[in-house]
């Protein structure tokens, strides 16, 4: 291989195309709950040495639930009423995470896909993200 070929390979652009953005993948919150008190944190650290893997404390659920309710507050219909009921009954962030698709569907039908994407972006900030997949992996 000539040095010119090597340089041309290094200067290649991404295979994603112009203007492509890298998406961060969302993952559901862990089933393990993060401890709230100092003593619980010490025990948690001793017994399960991966605290970054834990879900946020349960005291965050009411605030996230309010944001989910706000996302569908101006939507009318039986589907929206059932969704609001499911949001009110959700006991964990993981249950709310699973309701994101339904929020997107209900808002998208009532308004538009763009509106649904905007509201979902507000809700997604409550959930952990993982790094984007490498472009070098197998397809």
C-alpha cells in the first residue's frame, strides 16, 4: 500500500453521511434502587459494588410522574385517559420508562410527530443513556 492510499483512508468522512447526528441510546432504569441514607449507601457499596448501575432513589418518581402527566395534559380521548391512569399508578421510574412509547403514540395522534418527539425529549432526560454504538461493529 502506498503512503498516498493510507492518507486518503485517514481523511475519509463518516459513513453516516452529511449532517448525520449520533444518537444516544436510552436504557431503562435499573431494578435496584439507589440508597437514600448514608448508612444505606455504605451497605449498598459493600454488598453491591456497582452503584452507578442502580436506579435513582424512589423519591424522584413523583416529580417524573408530574412531567409525564404534563406531557399528555392537553390530549383528549379514551386513550389519553387510560394513559393518565397508568401514569398515576406507576410505582417506579422503570414503569414510567415503559410508558414513553404510549406517550409518543397518543401525542403523535393528537398533534404531530414533531410535537411528540419534543415532548418525549423532555421526558427522556430522566432516564440513563448509553454511549453510541461504534461504527466498526458488525452489521
